[in-house]
């Protein structure tokens, strides 16, 4: 990318880890929720990597998505430091942080909420930083698709994030085994303080 191109970028989607604690059956990193694919190269960013990527030259950057096609960003060892570098080098950009929420501690999620504190009022579709918790059901169904995750831990981590002032959204993939729980999950999300469901 040429130096002058940095100023034209408005949004970045970054994948900081190809590792994940879950084993969702339709994820491309494993074979139907089982063995991890042999051809997948496991890697993750370091803080130093993020300092090279998140250039202060991104003058018009409006949004950064920390997502995971093959991994969960919260698995990356330097995740909080990477988010901090992104926020410092692109202070006008909001962050969307996607996770299954089943790893790390409550303190870690509280620290993430402190980093994701930007709010603004303008024409952009995202007016605040946001953590998106991918939770596909309640205690008796979430683990059927989000294999190797722990519903109680997810709820504790979401409460810690929201309690520390973070904006959170609950994303719910609807399957036959959980479709009867959509209304109950939405009610729980509102009770917990999720901003949207």
C-alpha cells in the first residue's frame, strides 16, 4: 500500500489470531467441530505487529473490526495491548470486538471495556465502541453449536464488561435446537444491560 492510500481508508477488518477456544461445527478451522484442519497455520499478532499495522497515517479511519474467521481475537496473548495500540493510533475510530466470550477473566473483560470507551455523534453508522458476544442459546443449548464454551463464564465476562461501562451486543445464531429460546435470551440480554440483541 502506498503512503497516500492510508488517508482513504475508512474501515479495517483485522484477524489477530487464528486460534480459538471453541470448536463450532461450521467453522473453517476444524472438521465439523472436531479435529483442527492440518493445513491451517496457527499464528497471532504481537503488540509489535500491531504497531506496524496501525499507523498514525490512518487519518480518516472510522471503524476497526476485531473479528475472527479462523479464531477469536481474545485468544491472542497481546490482545489488550493490540487494542490499545489501535485506539492510540486511530483515536477517532470506533472498535467492534467480536468474541464467544468464554475465555479470559472478568478483570480482563473489565479492562477491555475501559479501552473501548469511545462515543461520538456524527454521520457514521457506529457511534461507540462495541463488544459483540456470540452466544447461540442459553445454558442448556449454547454449547451445542459453540462447542467447548461455558455459558456461565460467558455471562460472567459479559457482566464484567457491561459493569465496567462497555457497550455490548448479543449475537444469537438461530438453529432448530435453540429457536424456542430467542425471546428468553433477548429478555436476559436486556436485564443484563446489553445495548442490543
